[in-house]
């Protein structure tokens, strides 16, 4: 590891450093009780077990800002294995808590690895879903791209994701599981047109999560509706935005463009509304089958005030339990 902080620490500043090509972690917060820490203005790259990794630690007041964090995964080393990695990896483990943090104004990009993420936050061990021991974090103003999942949150509480450009997620741009009180704001998810038709399909999946607001998001799928980069594993997905077994989710003022096969899917959701969104497919030939599909059990759900283009099957597919009005 380039820098390992352990035991007990206060008022740590890591600034203007270059951590490069380590077989471990660039900055490793290892079983540390740590408050008031800033990691800034540094270049952290090609470290095998992650750029910044927090494990089994009690953390308060951590700011990660203004860094270039890139290519920190197993594939940057010879004889790589399949260990999960991330540019920024936060795992509370069996005893940790990680709260009051900021990830802002960084370039966080990578190369694909089968268990990789740009940002991964795990807030509880398996079976501890009621105990969200990671949260009170903001992820804002970053450039985040080129991994299996760009942002992966599992069992966290209170995370805001806003003002980022997120791209080239081989599996999902954002994957959220077993979490609550999540805000996804005005992020942009799409492609670089200079790459022409060498695109990766995008997408968001949120499952078993409650109290979530998705507002002002722009997400545009690949022109082909699938990965067209060579040697990639084709994505398996039902919609560009998937809400699975969620409770109290508001999707407001979003643009969901050129989706394949469905724009927005809500399955087994309750007290969920999709309002004032635009779901359109301008491709020729068109690949969107349905703009908004609602299925499974649920109550208190509503679609209203949306502009939904006609898919090859339908604009909206939902039963009478979903209230619909003022859509066109």
C-alpha cells in the first residue's frame, strides 16, 4: 500500500501526492478511528486493490476532492484475480460506521473489471439490512466512468448524487440495493459522440429501497440499445431506469431518451410516482417497446404529466391500480 492509516487518527491532510502502481491500495484507511480528514489535489492510479479504500473503520468528516483517481483495479496488473475493487471503496465490514463524507470535483475513471465499480459503498454485512452504517454522504461534481458499475450503493442511508457526468457503465451507471433516503439529482448520463458507434448501454437499477427522489436526471441509451464495444458482456436489463420492490420513490422532471427495451420499469412498487418526465425514442428504426411499464403488486402509485412517445408496443403498460392523468 502506498499510504496506510490505522488505529486512531485526527486532522489528517493528504495533499499534492502521486500514488502510482501499487500491488495494494493507494490510500488505505484500515480499521481506523478517524475524524476530520481531507484527501485532495492528488493523483491516485493503477493500484491493484483500489485507489482509496476504507475497511472496518469508524469515519467522520472525510472530504475527497479535486483528485484524479483512475485505473485502480486488478486488470492494471499482470495475473489479475477477480477480487472486487473500486476507485473509491467503502466497506464498513463487521463493526465500522462511515458517515459525514464528501466526494466532489474528482475525475474517477477506470477500466472494466468483472467485480469493479468507480464508487462502491457497502453499509452493512449480509443479513444486516436494517442497520445502515454508512451514509450522510454527497457525491457531486465528478466525472465518473468506465467500470462494471459506476456507482454501487448497498445498505446505505442518506446519500445525495448530483451534478455528475456518469458514463460507460458495463452493467449499470447507478446500482442501489437495500438502501433508504437516497437523492439522485441533476446528473447527465450518456456517451461521447467522438466514439461514434462504439458505445456502452447505460442504465439505473434501484431495488429494495425506500424514500428515494430522482429529479432532473438526463439519461440517454446507446444508439444500438446494446454494447457495441468489442469484447464486452452484453447487458441484461428490462429498462433504462428500473425500480424493483421500492417504496416511496418520486421520479420527477427526468428525460429518458432512446431507451431499450423500456424507458422506465416499476415492479412491485408502492407509493411511487412518475411525473413530468419525458420518455422518447428518436432512433430510426425505433427500439423502445414501451415508454413506462408498471407490473406486479403495489398501491398508491401514479403516472401524471408525462410526455411519453409511443413505443412499438405501447406508450404505457399498467393496470388500473396505477393512477394515470394528463399524460400525452
